[in-house]
C-alpha cells in the first residue's frame, strides 16, 4: 500500500512542472502557490488550499472505505476522523505549522475534530511555533558565526639555542 501523502506530492510536483511550462516562469515556487494561481486564473474562490483539501479527501475516502467494509455509521465516522487527523501536516517548520492550524480549524468547523481536542491541537501548534527560532535569532546566529575567529595555533619554535 502506497502513502497517499507522497502520491499527492508526486502528483502535485508533476502539476507544478506542467504549469511552469504552460504559464512560463512565473513565481509559483510551491504547490500551495500553484493552486492559488490556478484558482486565480479560473476565477475560483476560495482558492484551493492543498493541506485542508488533502485532509478532507482522506476523510471522505476513509469513510467510504469503512462503510464498504461494513462498519456502522458511527464507527465509520470515527475511522474517517482518525484518518483526517493522521493526514494533517507535521508540526515542523513555520509553513507546516500554519497548514496544521488551518486543518485543525477546518476540522473543528466540519465536526471532524471535537472542540476540546481541537483546543489541545491548537495549543500544540502554538508551542511548536514558539519553539522555532525567530528571524532575528537566525540573523544574529549567522552573523556571530561569521565573526567568530579561532585562536591561532602556536608556531613551532624553529630557532636554535
């Protein structure tokens, strides 16, 4: 069984490459930016937001699969909710954290994530975001590492007594 997230990335990268060929070298840069640009060109609003779209598709496909397996509706819903949560972005990096927050917020709105659990997940995202180094810290760290000088090695004594 293949990983749906990696399949989506491969499909998305192929779409990004094709769009770059069709649209010319525009500043697409990433898959979310690509979907935003396509939505803009199609006049679609709201723009497709890839992380939330992926979570919703995983929820729908898992629910359909659970019903086909013969689970009752409440069990199928729980199975699909777990699938939604497991397909959310990891809490690594600012972009992923923002995508995670969007998925949690959407999940709360559509009833996939209960309120108390959503609160805990949003708090986890807040903690992860606060643990990231600030841009000032990155600049300061880079600047000090460039200015750091190592003590010179003592020169061997070549004089004779």
